[in-house]
């Protein structure tokens, strides 16, 4: 941790988290395809339903802990209050032991009630219940290291978590289905979904053990800092618990409302289609599984970059803001948004133009291909919108405006829920109505957050280099990638080979375009992981002077 302290470049730290986030999402997509072949579309639908309820309970109990704790501890570290920082960590552990434990027990006991509209998802939800408790402890440890400017520990733990998740999900799903091979397809699907849920828990426990080991390795340094604390400040445990509650509660509310749109949409979808339109329940679950675990899962890959940037932004922005270094705060916000858009905009264009080959590459199940790729193309615009709203959420939380995102999330939730209900009731869009709801929600959040950031920081977003140049470069990239894919596919009709070639050529064209147009400068390029190597490469190609 001592070596990480001197790494003050939060963009570099965010880059580390973003890289790990991308790796995690790729692993997730790679293993979802064989898992889908094992548990089937029906089992996938039951797992998707259970994981949404699990996510909401996790959001309420402990999901926001890393961001909230990193903010509080970063503020203490800014004034070298090492004893108080350690006390915050200890109190946070007690908090999640109580709240996370209660949430896990509630989920297990109330699973039948929570899954009243999807009884076949009860088993998967009960398997997921203990994971809520372990996730809280993991969140505290991740928040602790993030507050110290160390994103490497979190990144490694995320990768380990996903690897174990993948391995155990596939093995458990296969073995549990074998146990009931002589029973109905629905029973096999229920057991398969439970195996997938077991993998989620195994991944979290593995990451928790890793983070605890990293904490023990740094314990001597931690104790030395506490011992030599000369700040003269020592908060009581009562004061710290009060601080945690006042900080964590708005974080939880904001994150809960921001993410509960998924469960609200799912419930609205099932209620209108099954109860009122009398659609087949199994078909509705299969279709929702395609939407949630295929189309949304692919879209979430580039959005992981914004989540990583947000995790790095909160302690950094919080530190400069509490020191009243407002100009530096605005610079950090501008840099974070620009770096995120440099990746989000081309990702959005690429997903739109190459939706079907991308979906076929990851999920080759032909019975769901057309539906999944159509949804992916529709959802592609949300990449930019969600990246922006996620990042501005973090900025508002970092400067102490923790209630503002709560209000914005509530407003967006109401608007998108009304839109979804009307679309489902009066049209036959079905899954595309869910995609439209996502677009509405992310757009409203994006606009409201941007207005608030501007008011609170006196911040004006630079438009040309942040949005216009990346968009122009992305259009050139997209046209080239689209053309290369279809040309190669005619010559060599192997979709995956043509797609990889198209992505590679498209990425090189975008890199060249963004440098030639001035969308990114040498100093900014150096801020990325392996930035010096990228600068050297660009100069060799005469893309930088």
C-alpha cells in the first residue's frame, strides 16, 4: 500500500480498474455461453429472475459500501488522521456484519414471498442468500484499499471472483442437472439455475479471502501509521457510526433507486405479459433471460469502464473538494468524463453496427440470436448515457451532494416506469419495450446529473474534444469495421474470424483518427496504463509530434 500512495494519478488508477472490469466482463461472457448450453434458456431465465432480486437486496444492504467507505476514509487520510481512518474501517465491518447478516437471513427465509411470481426461481435465490453477507465484508475491504489509492487489490480480487464464478457455475450446473436427469425439463432448469447461483457465491468468497490476505500483508504498515498519527484528532466510535450512517444511507438510496429499475422493469414485464396478456410463463422467462443475460450483459462491458472511473473518482474528488481546491476538482471531473467518452462512444457505435456478429461470437445459440442481437443494437445508445450518468453520480457523491442522485434516480424511475407500462400495454414491443425503458431512464439521469454538476461546481463540459471528435472518429471506425466484416465474410464465411479482423482494424483506425483530430493529446495518453508505450507507438507512426 505504501507504494501505491505515490500514485496520485486517479486516471491511471481508474485505468487499472477499467482493465480488470473489462477482463471480468469478458470472462463472464465467455462462460455464460457454455453455461447456457448446460442449464438451457429456461434455467437461464430462472437464474436471471433470482439474480435481480438478489441484486436489489445487496444494493440495500452492502453494495454501496466500497464507494461510501472509500469516501469517508479518503477524507480522514487527506488530513493524515490514520487512527480515525482505521476506526472507520472497524466500524464499517461491524455495520456489514449486522446489516449484511440480517439481509442474508431475510433473503433465505422470505425467498418464497419474494419469488411469488416466479416460484421456480426460489431455489436459486436461497442459494444466493449467504453471498449477500460475504459481499458486505468484501465491499469494506475493497473500499478501504480504494481510499488509499490502491485499485490493484480490488482489480485482482474482481478477476479471481469471476474466474471462480465461471468454473463453479459450469461444474455445479452440470452436476446438479445430472442429479435430476430423469425428471422434467423444468426441474432440471431449476437445479441448473441453482448451480449458476452457487458459482456466484464461490466467486465472492474467493475474492474475500484474497482481500483479507492482502490486508494482513499490509497490517504492519497500517499499525505503524496509526501509532505515529500526529493529527491530534480522535473521533469516538459513536461519532464514526453516525458518520457512516449519514454517508452510507444516501449512497444506498441512490444506488438502490439507480439500479432497482431493473427489478421494477422485470416485475412490470411479467405482470403485464403473464397476468394481463396471458402470455406463456415459460416463454416470458426465456425471453427475459435473453434480454438480461445476453443483450444487457454485452452492453455492460463498456459500462464497466465508467464504474471503474467512478470508483477512482470518488476518493480523489472528495479529497480535493474538502480541501477547497475547486479548480482541481473541476479538472478531475473533466478528465474523467473525457477519458470515459473516448471508449464509450466508439463502443456504442461498434455494438450498433456489429450487433449480430458480436452476439453470435459470444452466444452462438441460434434460437435466440436474432432477438438478442436486435436488443443489443437497440441498447447500444445506453452505453454513452449510462457511462455519463454513472460518472456524474460519483462526482455528486464525492462533493457531498449525496441526496441529489437519489432524487434524480427517483424521477428517472417514475418516468421510465410510466413509459414501459404504456409500451407493454398498448404495443407488442415486449422485450424492446424493456430496451426503450433503459434508454429513457439513462437519458433522464444523464441530463439531471449533468445540470447538477454544473450548478454545484460551476463546471462547464468541454464539448468538442469530449464528444464531437470521438463521435466523428467512431463513425469512421464503424464504417470501416462494418465494411471489413462483410467483405471478409463473403470471401471467408466464418463470422468469428471476420469479426475479430473487423474489430482489430476498427480499433487501429479509431486510435489513428482520435490522435490526428486532436481528440486526445500526448499528456492524456500517458495517463492511461502503458501510456508511455502507447505514446512511443503513436510517434513511430507519426500520429503524434
